């Protein structure tokens, strides 16, 4: 069981694309660094985490974990002023949505959902949005497990891709992440997870997946 209300999500009789938001649809790490600078801080990409790697520009001392968590919240609160879409994401999802349902599944506290909704709407990304910090695999399972249609999951975090792989059979898993200094420290995804260089590449992988699944489904039984 998942502790998240998904009853308002209505899926059509067509493929499903579940898509992470931060650093997949909206730039996160770049804008967050600019936000930190505006607050007198600096992010040092020394490992794949925010906590412990943000220092005060005044004295170079790492700021406390609690304050880092507060800064992340303040950033999400003000996200409409900072976050911008990734290259080609708006037109690519628009095109894919002609043949598939698109759903945003964002690992963000639900209390910032309104800001995110407004920001996505402003960009023309009108697809439904679920904001939760719960593991993603059980949520995609709850949404899709009873359907026999193609499903795709896109995320920049190996942890989330592995969670969906462990809960959803036959899901095309796409690892899409920015080429940022901190993402060079990101944990690698498993070998059976496809790495996409950008949204154009992701779209190719998705269209191929839909095509091959449709063909095998239409093939007569042996
Ligand atoms: Mg992300």
C-alpha cells in the first residue's frame, strides 16, 4: 500500500510516461547554485549530496545540515523565480503526449506543489503532478500494474530507477541527468537501465519502445 492519494489520476487506454521533475524537466542544480550565491553561500561539488557541501562565502565553512535543509525548502518555495526547463523538454513531451499519458512524479514535499504546478503550467507543461518523498517504485506500480500497456520511467537518480525496476515489470527505464560537476559523482545506474544523453535521445528510446511493444502485442499468437 502507498500512502498517497492517486485517485484523481485518470489514465487513458494508451502508454504511460512517468517523469521526474528536478534535473529532468526543470533545471535544479544550476539554479540552486545561483540561489545559494544570492544567499551568500556556495555549493562545492565534492560528492553527490547537498548536505556537507555548501559553504559560507564569507569564511568557507560548511553550513549545518539543518540550514541546508532550510535552504532547499526556501528554494522550492521560490522555485518560480529560479527554475527553467531543460532543453527541448517542452516540445518533446508535447509531442509524446499525442500518443501517451504523461505524469510528473516529483520527489518534493507536497506543500510546494502549488508553486511547481504554476511553474509547469507557465511553460505549457500541463500534465498531472504528484509530489511525494515516498519511494517511486510502489507509486508507479499502483498507477500502472493492472494495465497491459507500455510504460516508461525517466529520472536522474539511480535510486529511483532501481525502485521502479523492482516494482514494475517491463518498464522502459531511462537515466537522464545533466552533465553537471556534481552529477559526475552520482551513483551509477544498473546495466539494464538505459542512459539518455538528452531529451532528443530519450524521445527516440521512447518511440522505439512504444513501436516494438505495439508490434509484439499485435502479432498473432503462435
Ligand atoms: Mg531529479
